[in-house]
């Protein structure tokens, strides 16, 4: 080692000389401890210029100078630090030396972050600015406000529906409004508009719409439905009961035409849905009337077959009543004949007198006839029991009356259902009708550019954090 005086940095100057111990090993231990502390300070000073970690600083070699005993009896031990430019290429030659860098390394520029900023922020903002400032087409809005009104709803039921809506429940008018607002953005509305006014051609005009905003007419209807839902908005306010619809188009005339067509389609759809139940009621009533008529016809056929089989039209009147009247007449004649016989006997005529004998014969014949009629009251001319004949007739007559009553009631229900179906119950009431727009409301150019800038900055920041995290994990 060299014994030349120390000429290193001020922080690496020799440590104070330790006094020689008079006796014992305590002084030696104190000297070795002081020596370790001085070496650590020198390594720390040498590593700060390099930006090394603590583990690398502890591994730096230190060149030790020989121990010198001063005339006063103190032991001195000096250390020297080799500059970076004087380092040998052989790593073994660094043993016992401390490496000190004279220049701080310059940080490298991260071109990846700059490229990422240009791609994620600068380029989208420039493109959005150019598009919204010079290319984007104007879009005009036609608005109409409406409500669905039920003409058959009374004042009391309307008040009850309002209270139910305020209490959190739904009403039929609210459901109808929701139905209409949903119908306006549905595929069915788009298809009906296409069949009436060729709505796809209105949105595919190249002379008024830019390449990004217009619709490609060669695309299928599914694509147009998605495009249509972006050009038409509708919502219903349940508190006020008002539905609002807005239609965007590239010309004021197209916006007004589409809005008026939507009003007509919505009214037709509401009436069709409202009358569907009425049509079902009419169909049900017609089927019931037909069934009652078939039943009445079947009962009439049975009754005709019964009359042909029995031989009487009404057994309750033609058989029973006639037999009863005949019996009563015969009994009256018998009473007169018996009175006449008593008269003959009181006049003193003998029992064998011709007049008395004749009277007796007539009385006997009348009695036999009465007995014959009374015996035939319970049977008809065919010998069948009259009670069973009358019971069957009464059953057929009861079925006939029931079928007639059923037919009468079903006919009345059919007439009422037809009258109800002929009337219009629901009405679309557009109290704010579509009007011709005078100025374009869309696109909102400045707000759109600001929105693109904000989204681009968020994407740039997320990508930057992810990239730095990945580099730290890999490094």
C-alpha cells in the first residue's frame, strides 16, 4: 500500500486517531469498532454518487492504509478511495478499494411514454376536432309530447288511478304510455315507417349526411333498428303523466315528416291493442250464440221425434185434459139418468116397464163408459203409461226453454260487445304537435371534443400506470 498523504474528498478524510490503550483488550475492540464505522461512512459516501442500493454499498471494497502510531502514542489508520476513471479492468484489482464516481449518470429518455401519449391523446383529439369542426353534419330535432287518454274511464276511476300512481302503484293509462314510448323505438315502428315513407332512404342521403352519421341503405333491418334507436328518443314521466318523443334527422323536413308519421302509427297501435280485447269479446259472444242455436235446434229435433212417436202434440193438454172432460161429462149424464129413474119409480111405474128398463140400460152403459175412460187416463193410444209420456215431454220442453233463454242472453251480449268494439276507447293526445325545426341542435361540437379529450386522457393515464407497473415487475 502507498504511504502518501490522503488527498480524497472531504467526506473521506482520515478519521481521528484513536489513543493507544494502556492495557487490556477494550482499547483494541474500540479501535476495530471505530474502523468499521469509518469504512461504512466511506462506502456510503462513495455509493451516493452512483445511486446504489444499500446492499451494493455494503459490498464496495475499501483500500486500507497502514496503521500509524503517532508520537503521542495514538494509533492512526487511513483509507484511500480510487477514482472511477482510474479503475482497472480486472475485478480482482478492486479488492480493498472504494469506487467513487465523479459524474452523475444522465437519466435516459422514455420514448415509449411519449409515443403512447401521442397515440392515445393527441391523435384522437386532433381527429375529433377535425371531424366535429369541418365534417360532422347538422342534425335537426322534431319533438312532440303526448298522453294516452281512456275515453271510457270515469272521473272516479281516474282519481283512483292517480292516487294509485302517487302511492307507487301503476295504472292502466301509465302502462299505455309506457307501451307507446317503447313502441316508438321498436323494430315494428321502423318497419311500418319503412313501408310508408322509406325511412332508410331519408337517413342514407349523401348530400346532407356525412360518412360517419348516415346509414348504409344496403344493411339489413336489424342494423337499421340499432341506428333508429340512436336517432329517436322517447320517455315517460310517471309523475306528470307526459310522454316526450324526439326525432333527429339531417333536414328539418325529414324530421317533421318522421315525427308526424310516428304520431299516426302510435295512435293506430294504441287503438289496435285497446280493441283487441273487444274483438275477443265479440268472438266469444258469437261462439256462445252459435252454441245456443245448435242446442236449440237439437232440442227441437228431439221434440219433433217425440211427438211423431207418441202421436200427440202436447200430452198434458190433449190426453189428460180431454179424458178429464169426458169423464166429467159422463158422470153428469149418469146423474141425470139416475134422477130420471127415481122419477119413474115415484110415478108408480113398474120396474119391468119399458121406460124403466130403457133407463136402466142407459145407466149401465154410462157406467161402463165412465169406467173405460177412467181406465184409459193413465195410458195413451199405444198403451204406454201416460205419466212417463208426460214426464219425457216436460223434460224436452224444459230444455227447449233453457236453450231459448240462453240464445236470448248470448244475442244481447253479442250486441253489447259489437257496440263496444265499434267505439274508440283510447286516444293519443299530442298536446305539443311536431313543428318544423329552424336550427340544428346536434352535434354539440365543443362538448363532444371535450368528452373525447377527457376519455383520451383517462385511457392514457390507465395505460401509463399499467406500463410502469409492468416495467417495475420485469426490472
